[in-house]
C-alpha cells in the first residue's frame, strides 16, 4: 500500500508542479511533442516506482504513418504500460470527466486527446474528430472493449475504432496487454509489483474493408488479440 501511495504522490506532484509549464511551452511552440515526451518519461518512472516491469514485443511490426492501436483493457495500469511502449506520439479517446480537471485537461487537448461522454449519443462527433486527427498524421490508441474487463478476459470489441480506421483508411495494429490485471485489480487501487507485457501484432489494413464488411474487420482483430493473449485472458 505504501508503494501505491508513493505513486499517487509522484503523479500528483508531476501534474501540479510540471504540467503547467509544459502546457505553457506547448502553447508558445504550438507543438505538443516535447510535452508528450516528458509525460512518457514520467510514466516510465512511475512504472519503476510502482515496481511494474514492462516488456515490449513486436515494435518492429508497427507500420509507418498514422494508425490505430486496438488493445484489450483490464486495468488502470494499461495506459502507463502501452503509451510509453509506442515510439511515436499518440492520442486517445478519454472520458469527458477527465477534461474537467484543470491544467490536465489543457494538456490532453493540446495532445489531441478526444473527450467522449459514454452517457450521451455523440459517437458521430467523436469519430469525425478521430478521423480528422488520423488524416493529420496523429495515431490513436483505442481500448475497444469500451471499459475494463472485470476478470482479465477479453470482451467483444465495440465498433468505434473500426469505423474510424475504415473512414480514415489507416491500418489497425492489434495489441495484447498481458498481466496488467494482476498489477491492479479492477475496483482496487493497490498496486502489485510484477511484469506487464505489451505485444504488438502485425497490422491489419483497414482500407481494404468497407462499412458493409466492418464486422469481418472486428472479428479478425479480435481474433488476433485473443491469440496473442495467454489462456487465462482469452474469451471463455
């Protein structure tokens, strides 16, 4: 529990003391790359403080140019393992409530993060914003199950990421995150030291699919992620 407390204090200090200056620098330079790079270094240090060792496999399978990384989601540890593992700046779709946090919200918007209200029907606006960013060269991370799995097993993927990929004509990179649910269980805030593996699977060219064949694309990506997961994280 003490380790978890240290991580919380470290992250809070990073947001309060460092992020305002990074936001100001980003506004002045009109480029979020430096801010994002510092944030990734902070995330890696946070993992070390938490005792979480991240092993990355298959980075060479990531294609050049904008793409969508579609990953399973089992724990709050997932973003801290996945974002720093990708050797480029990426954005994501995040809960609208996070955009109410002063300064933190400004940093997310400058980094092209897209707010989504799960309780409202604003899917079209989110897809349009994502497609616009993808066409401007910004890759996205999407946890396509929509929420964290309660037991670590892969749940069916929702359509959003696949609609974005088809409309933008970009590849989808399936990602298997292994062991994160053992580092922090859903519904708990205590961190458990250990290893998390981030495995990138060869990309699927979404430009070869249409909205009529979107279900086939979803099925293929789901299958690729499931195959890369250990038996205790595959669908029952």
